[in-house]
C-alpha cells in the first residue's frame, strides 16, 4: 500500500495494480471501448487491453479506474 501512495506523490505518469479479479489503473486518459469481455484504456503513451469475462467498471473517477471481473489478461501496446 505504501508503494501506491509513494507513486501518487511522485506524480508518476500512470500505474496499474493487479489484484484477484480486479485491475486498478491510476492516471488514465480515457476509456476507448468496453464490453463484458474486453476493455481498452488509453494511457499517456500506450493502450491497455484487459480481457476477461463478466467485467464491469466498479469505480471511475477523474484519475482512477477500478475494473472487476474474471480477468484473463492485461496487455499494453
């Protein structure tokens, strides 16, 4: 938890935390597309693709995004 707070204080471009059936993204730019099986999130210099089943956006704030569901993979381009 201290790493998360430390990164936020340092103005890190973005960071991603992976938990059991959850993905937390800090400092995202926009949600490009989403459905139950695929969510695409644009960051400053890349695109994150989250694949899974029964996924939903549990929390969405200006800089924070929490995705919940059966996460199969998280890839960036």
